[in-house]
């Protein structure tokens, strides 16, 4: 029950096959929100109770175990779903907790989507009890507790402590970013995004009056932070094409999703092209969550085409 409920929410990933617009609308939303999670937990718990009773009908139970109770099953399923959502909240992709009633994204930005250290901890918590059990059987130890109970509790506590440390490092990284000037520009806001292979390093993003800066932050040892050694993205100048692009429905939907949006306007012979990206995602990031907006206008600023695109598209 806990395995199925712990992965069931990711069924909304199937929206990827409907294209970037469907993926943006339903992924991390359709089965990750609080209302959807409650329905999902009840459905999985009900299914297990149904099959438990069906399998035990017409034959004597081989053990003295009582039939599976719905509330007990619901508690297990809720635990699996809650663990899934908490781990998704820890990433930078975020979760729409109140979908479909409110389109707002929540993200803690403290851990990568696939954190190798969490994975190592979970694998160790799974297999160490098996090893200890084999050792205990060799020396004739009599088991008094369910196998793996202590290891499971320790594993959960270790993962929780690790995420707490990550949250503290994230807060320190953001404070460091806000404490410096960038090429003489004062920061207005900042964010720090984890790097999977380096637990003490962060990819910093800083917003100033006319730029968005990308700079690496290292919190290990005596690492020196250089605010002027990074990538500078200049914000576009005000123009009718920029205003028209930002007013489109596609851009408005994207702005609810993006943490650090930046626009770009190009001029062509027959019109304009407006693009809106999220600097939260590094250049070259091909994850499905890295979506951007493209709007084409004719020379009279009438919309010819507006669309969401995956950054991983062959011809973005």
C-alpha cells in the first residue's frame, strides 16, 4: 500500500504526452494537490480493502489476522502520498497544492529532483536490516520486533535531518546572494537552486533593476564568493512588442509558474517574436519542467501564434 500510494501521484506525468501546455497544467497538480491526494488515498485504501475481502471470501484464513480495516489502510496510503508530496516540495519544480481551485506553485528549492544522498540513505535503510537479519540468524538470535522497524524509523529521521540541513544551507546561500552588489547593481531578490552532485554548492539567481545574474555559490570550507563572476542576462527595453507579449494569455499563465522570468523580443521582416523563459532552469537543462513561451506577432502586433514549448524540443 505504501509503495503504490507513494508513486501513484506521478501518474499525472502522463500529461507530458499531451504537450507542454498540458504538462504545465496537470503535472505536479492533478494528483499532487491536497484535494486530489485525499481522493487518491481513499481510492487506493478502498481498493486494497476490497481485494483483501474478496481474496478471503469462501476460504478459511490461513492466519488469525483480521480483515483489513479501511481507516488503517487510509492511514498507510496517506503516509505514502504525504512523503511523496513533501519530497516534491523540496525540489525546485514545485507543486500546486490547491489545484484546481487555485493556480499557485509551492517549491522549497532545497534538494534536486534526484538527490543521490537521499537515495543512498533510503537504499541503506532498506538493505541493512536484511543483512543484520542474516547475521542474527547465523548466531541464533531470536527476533522480538518486526524486521526493519528500527531501521525504517532511523532512515526517516536521517532523511528529515538531511533536508533540515539543506534548508539551512539554502537560507545561507540566499542571504549571501543578497549581501553583495553585482557589477555595481543592488540585488532586489534572489534564489538558490541545488546542484545534485555537490551538496554544498548552489546555483544563485539574483534580480537587479535591469539584469538577472546567474552566479555560483559554494558554502564549503573557505570558498570565496565572487559576485561579478557569473552570467548576466539583460532585461529587454520597454516596447509595444514586449507589452503585447506579456499581455497574452500564454504569458500570464507562465508567469504564475516561473520564479525568475525573463523576456526576449526579436524583430523580423514580417513581425516580432516574443519569448519568455525562467532563469530558474540553467542553460542546457532538458528536464520536462523547463518550459518556455513563444509568441509570434505580425508587423501590426496582431498575434499569429502563441505556444508553450519544451526547452528539450528538437527545434526550440
